[in-house]
């Protein structure tokens, strides 16, 4: 019997599956909410617990002190440690680096959870496990541990060397992680990222609830605030309406000229350099397993920009977007306030695709906003147009041996060739790994599109948890078997230093 | 020596002026903030104190129980009593009804007050008295008491019969007052409003800091909320940007089509029936004592819609306006939230002038908004366009004997013929009195345009307080002397039942 077969047999065993579920249950019970300073010690508890899990399955680990961050009260707040780990250093084997995060989004039963969010509620009939972090990202990181346990328990040698990088601040800005990755990468053979051949990250989701995917691209982001001022203080609309220029009128007019409701971005040059999709590319999107019903169910309404699913998928994955998020400084409560706000700040962001960069878009947005504002012919003042944060888009070659390994593993476990997708959002750590290590990076999700990460009643299906354990373990064997070209492929990312959004 | 001369001599006396200031100081010290339920008993203390003041100067008074209102916590909250009063019932004299309010806006020294807002800070060198309510409206109601004291102390007969109506909820919706006025008016000779010939209200301000005015008109209001919905819940802009119609994009587009930044209202028919100003009317506005510098100082910036002062004054007083107040449901904090809001509510209001009515404007706004929304060609939904509150505009004949009396009194006291102005805002109680009693109503302000009512460091100049005492007292004599035509002039208001905004 091959090691792979023995691994899969172990995972198929009911008692082992119960133990896997217990592992996730233990993880969910620790309230590792990184966004709540009062729960910071629970986050560190989660780090300690997870380090123990890794240690028990044979991983050599080290916690890394990431120092302090500025707390809301101005006091320094301890950042929970990250975990670095390694198992195996056989020069004949490839080395796979795995990333995941141990922290979770906030959750309060009063927000609409049907059960206590920090008690994993397992319903074997429904096949679901409900709890905060079940799918994001405690399920996937436990799946890695499950796969290692299956080897350790049976004395099976792993087909590859493995390296681990787990953080506990992903949901709160990834404090300190970029520095850690660059520092560790710079150590070369002396660090935890020695001889890494590829990176595998399981921290996103299938497009739908049916079909596995592999992800090779991410949109970037450029977040803007435009500030318009006028009078020296808020004014009463009775006394001053039809007497003075009102900043809010100018801002609304300006914001109405940023994007059409079909999401055509009106900023000059916004689409510069973005090629139209080739027939092959369109065919690839058309072939993805995604329907209008999937979309309707996900967004809760019949509000799609098109009836053509391929167009919608391209809208999310390979075209930029612009969303108006809100206005600061204007009346936003349920009062009938009759104020003319003196200073209003419009908030909007663009999602970027290659070859767009935040720097280039910043200039284009600034020029355009200044031009439009000039055309308004107002005595209000355009005080500033500022990019408050930006992150590059990322796309890589999805045909290399790393992706072939993921495809083969998926085909083995789910009997489906996975769709290759790009995420509409940003996962900046991918760009950091790609930039720091120069190796192929891959997103290989465990959970489904309907898991409700960040929402109430977040869940992970038992079949995805078990399937994911098989998938991640099988992937290691496919990596081991792969023919790697002499020159390692590098990610085609467009720079480093991202902020997470 | 005439009674008027004796009255004025009394007011000129330094000791008496000190006592007048002490009266206002005592009034300001009572925290009668009607908007703060925790201070409700202080508001009633103020009512009791003020009733004592009236009683001491010879007014027969009665407190009127206005029942309960709904508190924020759903519990019934006692409304402070109103005060009705009378002095004199000589059928040979005219009867003047006076209105004022005893409650004030909230004030907290931390908001930027240089001194404790509830300690009247008197600076005789600067000539100012700083404190919450100094000008709005404790100064003016104390000025009435001062004038009565000057008569009582000297045994002088008043030239008119007087009636009083004071409330303590003006800053919080005027709870219960309309009902009280209509009820009392319906009692005819049996009530406190028996044989009233005219109404005098001192609860507004000079246009500037130099020249007294008399006010004969008010703009009305129509407040709207337009609700646009789309997806079933807020969405992440990374996942759904350029995939779905975004309600915020549609709302901003819609709001940009309501009003131009020169305050031209784009709603079809918005100006129906409003006549262009006659040359005489323009001349009247040109003659008003108001400069561009006055405006710049008042609004804190060079943001006037025009360099022509008459045009600006007409913009405030005799043309409607439309202001965009804000958006509910969108991101309004200082975060970089990347949300696509599922439901957004735009808030805007129009200020109305005769012959506009809230009812008519409601229909025009609704039709227009539906038409514009249709043109947006979106899958978002226009859930509702609702007028949340409305109040009629008001204008009356400013040449009648009541206004002539106010002009004459002002000329006597300030040696200036007052400009006749209209307020840009709404003071609904004026319309209620006008409608309930059918007599001439007049606004005769005590304070200046730079007093900062509702703002930090609210003040009343000592010269205005003493001048105002003289003005209100002298006005009674001018009313007494007036030749009243056989048929009483009625206000040209367009209905009853206003809400205060």
C-alpha cells in the first residue's frame, strides 16, 4: 500500500474523523478575536494551543514576538505571536510552505447567530459544523494538522519537506507579518523559509457550494477620501439655504461622476493597459461552474449587472471596479437634521487588476477629481483627494507544476478538475510571499462559497473539512511527483508592501 | 411726565439695569434643557421660577399640564408645563398677546464654551453677557418682565391689556403647544386669549450686529427621505464590485439631479406660482442694512452664491431652497470600510415660500424622483420617497397698525427705521397663532445676528438687553396709540398644523 493510500484510509476512518472534528471544536472554543483588545489574551491562548497541535504531529515550531501595536486608547497593545515551523529537511524532496491564520472575526450571538458562535455546533445529518472560524481559517489550518496526524500516527514519511507560517492578526491588519516574512526570507538557508519551492494558502472559498477551485489572481485596491469644505461651521439650512454654496451638493455631484451604475469607471485612463479578454479567456470563464442562481442566492437579490455569467465573473475577476462607500461629516442618523454640513468627505475605492497600480491610479483619480471639481464652478474648496491605502493586484501563471499538482489532487479527491479563478478582493500576504520568496504561490480553498465567512452562522461542511484534509494531503504527494523546470517560476506580482483590506 | 417717559427713565437707571441682568443671570443658571430627559425637572424648575417672576410683576398666571410624551426608552416622559397669563381687561384698551419660551438648547463647556454655559458671564467693558439661553430665549422673555417691573414698581398703568403664552419645549418639537393654543383660542372670552388684537413674538435676531429689524415672513419646509435598496445584505466590494448594481451609486446619481450648486432646484414645477420680485421689492432688499462682510463673518467663509447682497437676501427670504443633508445606511465613520451598502436613505429638504405648500411639493418631488430613478435604468429598487415632515411658509401684511407700532417703537429706541425681513427658517408657532386667532402677528427681535443662538458661547449684548426692554415696552405704547381699522387684518397663512424644524 502506498503512503498516499494509507493516508487516505486513515482520513476515511470514522473515529479519526470524529477526532478531526473534536480538534476543530477545540479551536473554535478559543475566542481568538484579534479585533477585540479585551480578547487579546485569548488570541495568544489560540497561538499556544495551535503550536501544541503542530508539535504533537511532529512539527518543530517557534513562536515569533511581533512586538506592540498602538491601541485605541493610545496605550501599546501586545501583538499575538506568530508561529514558524518546519518538518523535514531532505534535500531530495521539494519544500512546501504553508500559511494560515489562527484569529477570527468578532461574533456575538445577539447579532443573529442561531447558536453560540464559540461552540462548534455539529449536525451530522445536515453535514454542517457551525461556529466562528469554522471556515475562516480554523477549519483549513486544522485540516493541515489532520493530514500531518495521519502520517505521524502511522509512521508514514511525508513526501515533501514542509514549512509553516501562521499568524493571529489576519483579521486585524496582519500587524507585523510582512516584516516577519521578509526578515525570515532574508535569512536564506538559516531561516524557516529555507529552500521553499512553492507556497500553498488555504484561506479563500469555492465560487459556489458544489465545485472545488484553485485561485491564481487577486484584485488590488486603492481607497480614496475626497474632502470638500465651504463655510467655517455647519449652517442651518433655513438661514443659509440658497445663500451659500453647499459642500454636500458639490460632493454628491462629484461622486456622481466617478462611476456609472453599470460600473463603468468614468475616470480618464482608468482602463489603460487592461486588455480585452481573448476568446480563450472568455471560454474559460464560460466554462466555470457558476450560475445566475448562485449569484442571486449569494447577494440576496436579482441585482446582477448582466445576464451573462461569464461577463459577471470577468467583472469580478479581471476588470476593475469602483464602489461609493459613504460620506463622512453629513447627517447619517435617523434624525431630520436640517444642517448644511461645512465639511464632507466622500469615501470610495477601486479594485485593481494588472497592469493597474495604486500609484498610477492615485494620479489618475487625483487629476480627474480636480478637473471635475473645477467644472463645478463652485466657491466650495476641494481640500484634498487622498489615497488612504493601496494594494497591488496579483496574478500568476496558473499552468505551472504547483498548479498542476493542485489540479491533480483536486481531481483525485473530488473527481473534478477545478476551475481556475481569481478573487475580486485582496489577500496581501500572497503578494508578500510571492515577492519575498519568488516562488509559485497557490490558493487552494477548503470551504464553500456559502460558508458565510465574516457573517453570522459561519459554517464549514463536514464533507469539505474531510475532503479538504484529503485534498491538502494529496496535494503534497502531487507536488512531490512534479517535474520542476530548472528555473523556478516566479509570481508576476507588481511590487511589495501591501496593506490588507 | 408721561408713563412712557417714566418707564424709559426706570430702565435707564443703573441699579435697575443691574437687577435686570441679575434676573437673566438667575434664569440662565437653571439648566432648562428640554432635549435632555435627565434635566426635565430643571425645565419644570424654570417654569416655576418664571411663573414667580410674572406673578411678582402683576401677571395673573396659570400653569397648563401638557401631559406626557414618549421617551427614548419607550417610557412616558412628563412634558413641562406651559404658562398662560393675563394682566388687565380694560375693554377700552387693545390686548397684546406675547409668546416666548423658557427652555434652551443643550450646552456643555467641553464643546468649546470659554466659560460655564449655565453661569451668565457679564463683561461690562465688552458689553456682553455670555450663557446658554442669553439670547434664545431667556433674554427676550426677561425683557418682557423687566418692562412690566418698571410699571409695577412705579405704579404705572400699562397702556394695553396683555396676555402671555410661554412654553418650555420649543427646542424639542414644541410638544403639546399647538393643541394648547387652539384649545385656548376656542374658549373665546372665557380663555386667556380673550379679545387679543395682535401677537408679538421676540424669538429671532437682527440680520446683522447693527440694525434692528421686524419680521413678517417665514419659509416653510418639506423634509424628504428617499430609500434605495438592492442586494439582500451589505456586500464586500472586493467580491461584488462590478458584479451587481450598487444602491449607493444610484442614490448619489439621483441626489445629484435634485439641485444645482447655485441652488437652482431641478424638480419640475418647483417654482410654480412664485412671482419674480417687483422693482419695489428689489429696492426694499437693496435698502436692507446687510453687507457681504456680514455674510462672510456669519458663515465663516467666502462662499456666497452671489456678490449682489439683495439677491442673497432674496435667496434666503423669498425664494425656496433645497439642501442635501446626508445619507443613512452608508459608511459614515473614519474607517476604510469596503462595503457596498444594501440599503441607503438620502435625506434632503426644501425650504418653501408662498404659494408653495408641503402637499404640492410632496407630489412634485415624488413624481420627479420616480422619473429620474426610471432614467437610471438600474436593478436597484426605489423603495420609497417620503415627506417625513412639512410646514407651510408664512407671510403677512407688514404695513398694518401692528407693524407700524413696531416701526415707531424701534425708531424711538434705536433711532432707526427697522428693515422688514423674512426668516429663511421656520417658526411654526407663528402660523399657529395666526391661524388660531386670525390677528396680526409680528416678530420683534431683541438679539443680534451674531449672538450664536444654538452655538457655543451664546451671548446677548447688554445694550440689546436694555434696548430690547425699552423696545418691547415702547411697542406697547405705540400699539395703544394705533388706529385700528374696523376689520382686523388676518395673517395670510396657508393652514395650520405645523411641525417645528
